[in-house]
C-alpha cells in the first residue's frame, strides 16, 4: 500500500504542477514540469529523523509545486511539511481503478473471479481465508475461483441428530398413524350410523384381482358325492321309496314377475313349521327332504353333516360350512312348468329322483342327494335317447388352484340391450374350442371361483331389481331378447349345452340375506329366459354368490354390484 500511495501522490503533485506552471515560469523562467521534487520533501512517512539527506539539486519543486532555488527555501519547505502533516487528504488515498467503475467489478464477479488465487493451493473441504484490505469498500464484491470449485459448492451435512430428537420424531409418526386410523370409519365404503356390531360384521373388500391376491387354499379335496339311494343302480326297483305324483297348473309354478311369499330369511315361519308336533304338512318338499337327510333346518341348529343353519325361508336354507355361507335349495324349481307331470320318489336317506314328463313326450330326470344337492340331470327323448347334461354321482379329481390354466377373460363386454345376437352368440361360444386336460364337477364349478373363471361371463347389466326384490317386470324381460335368442340357437345345435346364471348383490345388509336374495334373482333370470324365449330350463343352472364377489369394491349401496351374469360352462363339464 505504501508504494501505490506514493505513486498516487506523485501523480497528484504533477497535476498541481501543471495547473500552476504559468505562474512558476514567470517567477523563475524555468518550466516546473521539467523539475523534480526536492530531496527531503514528499510524504511525511518518507522523512525519518536522524537519517542523512542526499545533496539537493537546485532548482527543484516542493510538495506544492513551487520552485525551490536555494537551501534556505528548501529548509523552510521541509519545516512546513513536518508541521502540517501529510499534504494529501485521506479521501484521495482510494485508487481510481476501484472507484471508477463499480459496475465493471460487479459484472466480473458474476463470471470469472477477479482476485487471482492459485486453485492448487486450496484444499477441498477447507475454508480459504483471503488476505483482505483492512477496510474494503462496501460495494466491492470479490469472488474467487476456489469458491466456484465443485468440491466446495455444497457444504457437507453436519447436522447431528440426538437420541431425544429421534424419539420425538417416532412419537410424532405414531400420533399421525393413530389419527389416520381414527378417520377410517368416515371413509367411502363404511356404513352409515355408528353401529359397531354392523361394522364388525362387514366383509373385507380389496381391489386385488384373483391373479394378484394371495391364494390361501391351493388344493380342494376331491369331490366325493354324498351317498344317495336315488343314484344307486337298483333305485328303480326300490319299493320302499315314497312316490308323489302331481300335474302342474299355473298356480303351482312361479313366474319371473312374481316375488316370493317369504323374505329371504323367514326364520320365524321356518322355525314354526319345523318345531310342530311331528306335523310336517307345513313343510315344503325341499324341507321334507332335508328333514329326512339332514334333520330339522331350524335356525341356529346344527345339521347332521355339521352345517349350522343361519336362515331358512322354506325354499332356501343358508348354512355356515367351514366358515363360509352355502345355500341349499331345490334345483328342480325351474323344471316345474304348467301342464307337466312330476313324479318324485323320495328314499329313506332323503335323496330324491324327480321325473318331469312334458306334453311332447320329453322326460327330464334329476337326482338329488340327501342334502338337496343336485347330482345328475339327463334329458330322455321320446325315442329313449338320453342326453346327460351333468353327472356328479361319480367322484371328481381334486382341484389344485395354482395349477389351473390361466383364464382368458373374466368377462366379455357385450351390450345385451342392443340386440346384437351374433355378438352374444360369439361371446357364449368363446370357450368352446379351448382344450382342458380334465373335466370338473358341477359342484366344483359352482363353488371354486378359479374354476368358474375359466369360462368367460357375459354380464346382464340391463337387468335391475328393486331393493329386496327378486322379480323381473315384463318390460325389463324384453332386455333379454337377444340373449334368449342366442342361447336357444346354441342349444338347438347342441342339446347338451349348459349355462350358469349367476346372481350378485351389493354389501349392504346381512350376508346370509344377500346370499339367499342373489340366488333367488338368478333363478328369476332363468325363469324369464324360459317363459319369454323358450330356453329349455334343464340346460340352465342357477347360483347366487351374494356379496362375496363385488364388481365395485365398496361397502356402500352400489347398483353395479346388484347384477346378474351368464357363463357357458359346457366345456368345463365335459
């Protein structure tokens, strides 16, 4: 700083000398610009007491630019300089380079650094301390290349987390999770009201598809049919069987537009009939068969096979078997048509053989087990030709769910109401050319979803039911026209074709009630196909699944879950 200050002072002195040169020239006739500063003059810091001065040369100029011609004038000038202090004012010490263009300095600092510091002298991760002036100008900004180095761009995270902080954070997470759990009852899908018991009984609904869900039961035991005297070889010769013959009229059958006389549960009425003094006149034929084979189906009782009765509406008994709800019913209801003659033989074990003789000479023979399960059905033509539709009187191989062929499509999207019979026919025959390495029993198809899904389903999204009702109005039956025509066409080409009609409900209400209601609705769809379009009822199997298979995973009332569907299961039975 001393050298730069002295240089600046010299420049100022020369400037003053130029400004006063005319006056000095007149006094001494010498050009001051050609003279040097006298020895001994200059900044006060350069005058050190006790040191000898060089011999001055005259003429010369003092610090004010005046010409000094002798030693007397020089001593006077030196004395004046020591008494007065430095000649230059403090504000003139600033270098013109720094104050002249602050904008240039600002622009430079945003790009390349103006203060050159060797990069190799900087150690990564360490702070570089630069030598700065004692009082730098406030507006001066200096950025070094070291500060722009990648290693020093981001300071390492030196935050230290204490054990107390970790514990506090964990407690906060637990509190947040507890708050979320408390908010669950208000989420979509939960029932209205605050009935805790109703909430506890609601089924678990997930968005998982059968492919994504974990398969808990990998194998199912072989389908062993119950011992049934009706299925034995000498059943025709058994004279101990009770025989009942009736000719059906319109009052003896139910149409698709009629609802049931009892509710889907009907516990009180069923219990009253079952608890009578050995008087079974109030029991339906189905209940009589159950009474012989399994015992009185009173709600809360345990049947002979271990099933616990959940509900009984006379036409259907809902039991709990191995933690699941199962519907027991009379599959012969579809066969009861006006003008037909029905002969029912009931054996001592409760199994039955029913023969329905129609006016055209066709005979439909059905065998049921003691638990009401339908085991075999065949159509016998007038010439004696027999067409077996299904036969569960023989044992079936066990089903290994994980080894089942991969399903092609769970459903076929066909608009039933648009009258596209060709599209419906193609959808119902989509699985006919597929080769399976085995056949399945009707019971396996009904009860194992993975087996059932091997046959694509056609949803009947145009058929809707009133709440709690299983009836179909004639105006709605018209929506089934294209489906009915397609099924009739397929059966005419192959009389052994079998179709499964499925019924489903939403998750609102009791699970047992929904199962019985869905089964009744499936039966109603089958009745409508028979009544309006002439579909042979023996080629139709009905099954309700209640709320167990929701199309829309919600516990709230959802119209899309109250649906019916149809599958062609012929290729699975053969």
